[in-house]
C-alpha cells in the first residue's frame, strides 16, 4: 500500500500547496497564483534561515531581503514572525510524517515495516539545528497564547494521524487492536521526540532502540486475530 500525500492530516493542505503544475502554459499567472508563489518562496527562504540562525536571530526584514521581496510582501502573507515560523515547522513536520507513513505502508510484512521505520529514524531524527529551533520556538509559548494554542493543536493533529496509522497497520497485519491507539500514538510520538532530542546531543546514539521499543510495544498490546469457526 503506497503512501499518499492526502492521507496526511497534520496540515490539511501543506503537501498539496507544495506541488506545482509542471505542464507547459503560456497563460500569465493570476494574482492568486503569484501570491501563492511568493508565500511558498518566503516559507522556503525562512526555513533555511530559521534552521541556520535560530528563531530570535531571524527577522522579517532579513527574510524579505533574502527572498527578494519587501517587508510588506511578508506581512501580506503572514501576520508576523510567529505565524511564519509555524508554517516552517508545519512543512518540516509534514515531511517527517510523510516518511513515517511511507515506512508503515511499505510493501512488506509487519516486522519489515518496523525495520523501515527504524531506517527512516536513523536518517531523519536528531538534526541538532531543527531540534534547537523547535525548542526555541516552543519556549515562546510561555509568552504567547497564540503559539501555545497552535502547538497544542498541531500535536493533537499529529497524534491523531499516528493513531489512525497504527490502527491500520496492526489490523492489516492480522492482529486484533487490543490497545488504545491514541495512547500508543502518544507513546510513540514521545519516544521519537525524546530520542531525537538525545541524538541531537549525541550523534552516536543507537537509534535501533526506536524499532526495538516499538516492536515490543505493539507485540505486547496486540494479539493474533482469532479464526472463527462455524
């Protein structure tokens, strides 16, 4: 079962927004299309700057200059730096979640999918600059009710998507869902976040622990589906 972008509900239009029509056309882009292109470029440029320099050191003036736009163009697309950084984190998390979906929908058996997830973790988890940005931005939630609410909403959306994915994977493997998928999703997300933070400090950390722990978790809370006899 191949992963599909529209299966991801973390940011309902995030992945679609980044897919552009490559068909040739002579028609000039509309105002809405130009604005979408401007918004996309601002997110791409600010993503590089936020990751490289951090949240506090990245100003909207610097983003506008690097992207080749006026500061007014930034404010016509985003209410401020908080919303822009939230969009950047949404794009990062959508990319990560797509990788998780692809691992758990690979054309293999139950254990093979966990192995694929472990391989994904080895490559994707623990980028120290991304981890630092997430920590710095999360700290802003102490002073901003907007940031706090947005982060809560996104974590809940991510948990719900992982919960749905776990239920599908377990049922497809022929196991009864003998656990609360929402609680298992929280446990998995906490494991990934925690190990990712640790790896950002110690690149030698063995990420096989993620696959081993996850395999133990699912084996321990599931049971093979019983074959019913008439």
